[in-house]
C-alpha cells in the first residue's frame, strides 16, 4: 500500500524534533522522520487490521492498535 505524501505534515515533524530538544531542524530531517513514522504506522495498521479480521470483526479497535504496536 502506498501512503499519501501528505499524510503527516512536515510542520508536525519539526515540532516533534524541537520538543525533543533540537534547536534547528533541516528539511531533510523532517522528510526522513516523516517517512520513518509513516512506514512504522503502516506496519502497525496492517497488523491491527489482521488482528481485527482474525477476531471476526471489521472494526479496528484501540486494543488492536496497541497489540500490533507491541509485536
């Protein structure tokens, strides 16, 4: 599955990095963090959907997300 390039805003990436202690953040750093977070999120989402299907549900619940993130 290809995710939209506008799924997470770059401004949010800069905010996360600055809240983590960065004084300045390059554009490439923002893009790299965005891509990494989106990749991780896609993996968690896929696992969560599979967990819901395995449980016989079509609705993904918070518990599916939490369990998928742990594995």
